[in-house]
């Protein structure tokens, strides 16, 4: 008989395989016998330990965040770990995942969610604010707070460690006032044309589409070919893109008439659009574009290079979401669009009785507004010789800035 096999007792009494030697097995058996005499159940205790370990793995912050994004954000992962978001209630699910993966998982990802202390969250927010600024820290706090509240609504015992007063940006500062000037719009357009390696073509098309349609970044980035169709409705006939309510802040479908300028930017619908449905994509339409931070940073570098080459100061900080949308709103007012129509272009909720009972889509009026916006942007990008009027100059003559 093989002596090496006789020396090892491979199985414990609870069924686990540990490769005990015969001598070690005798000692454990003796200990177990003593525990049994005292009324203990060693086998059940070991099983309970394993159950607790398994439970702990499912209540880590990362595990709960993944469940939250799956249930509420429509997140799905393929065999390679790539994520897609479809049909969820959260409009910014992809953005939330990116923030958690970049800023929160490294610190808290493997920690049980009910063991994370308020002081630890404050320390993390301090670190994010020092490295990335108060806006980034405030966004991380907002996403953490929503995750904790969601988990608390499903748990008998969990209480969120986040309380009022932890925010890093005051409400007035969050409101924002930034509007791109004519010169800045030209700089953005020119930098997108530069063909920098880290600025994908789909990102350049997305930025221009955001300015010409006034939609939110998350709404525009997931534009799908099945959402675009030629419609005849009421007084309107033409191409329109219907953003489903699941991606809209107000949870209502939003029809966006597509001007010739936007149609030229997005290009022709591919023959296999069902298999490759996303308009703005670095994967041939299989998944929507999501690398905003990297592409925006590359765009800012290209703008800085352009301005430096002609002896101009760097462009002040600007955002791809609210600032571009606010610029579109302000530009429509400048182009002579009525404020109530530009509000509908932005899909803002109309207050009062009118917002409750007026269900007319205003498609023709919105097309007229977006046509005027596109014409103004065209004049800004290609100004007539010796006749360049900046947005600042127009304001000085009495054109007011309207926040979006």
C-alpha cells in the first residue's frame, strides 16, 4: 500500500477537504469529541461560518451597487465583463458605474456596506475634492447617498451613514451660469475637427449633436437608430428622433425634430441597424459611447493647444452636459425663438395647468426653433468676413442670458 496516502486523512468531519495528516486528524477528533460532550455541534458551527462568509460577500458595497444598477439601471454584463444599459429607470446608470469604479470601489468596494462609517466617507470625499475638485466630490456623494437610500429601503436594519451637511457644493454654485461664447464655440468645433487620437469620431459627432438638439448628454449618447423615423403627425412631416421616457428626466417620451444639419452629422442608417443600434459608438454600434472623461480631457487639451498657438489664454472650464445645453437654450433665445417653445425643445416640465392639460407635441414649432439654432451656430462657425459679433457683445446690447 502507498505509505504517502496512508499518512493523510483528506476529509474533516464537516466534509471539508484540508489534507490533514493522521496525527493532526487524531488531535482534531479529540477536540471535536470534547466539544460534543459540552453540548456543541461543531459541524453546524462550521457550516454557519461558511454561510456567514457567503452572506458577507453579497452585502459588500460593490455587490449591492451592482444589484442596484442591474435592477434600477438595466445593467447587463456579458461573458467578457462588458456592461450595457437598457430599459432601466436610471438615466445616468452608466455614469454612476463609472464614478463608483473610478472613485469608490477602490476604497469601499469589498467592504460590507453596513460597516462603512460616516467618518470614512468624509475622508474619501476630502481626498476626491483635493484631487478632482468639489464638483467631483459632490457627485460621488450624491451617487453614494442614492445607493445607501435604495439599500435602506430594502433592508430591516441598514441605516445610511450620510446626513445633511456633507455636500461639497452649495445649491447656488450647482445651478451654474456658464454659456459658451461665440469664440469658444468656434474653438470647440475646430478642436473636434483636429482629429486628435483620443477624440473618437463618434464623440465629435455627439458633441455637435448635443449643441444642435439641446438634449442632455446621457439622452444623446444612447441615441438609437430604431428611435429615428419619418413621421407624419399633426402639422409635422419629417425625420424625428423620439427619446423614450425611460431616459428622460420627466419620464415622458420626447420627440426631437431632426434638422438637415443633425442628419448630416449622424449619417445614414446602417443596413444592420438592429444588430448595431447605437448611433454614437466606438464598437460599431453594438454599445453606446461611454468614455466621456477621457475624450473630454483630450478635447480640452486640443482647445488649449489651438488657443496657445494664436496667443490666447486657456479656455475657462466648461461641462459637456449642462453648459452645452445652457448654451443651446441661450442661443435659441438669441435667434428669436419664443421662451415657451425653447423650454419644450429642452423637454422642461411646463408648470401649472398648462403643463397638466396641454399635450400637443409642438413638433413643427420645435423644428422651427432647432432650425434657427442651427442657422445661428452655422453663422458662428463660419462668420461673414469682418462681421463677427460675439455672444458677449450681443448681451451688452440687451440680449439676456436665460439659464437652462
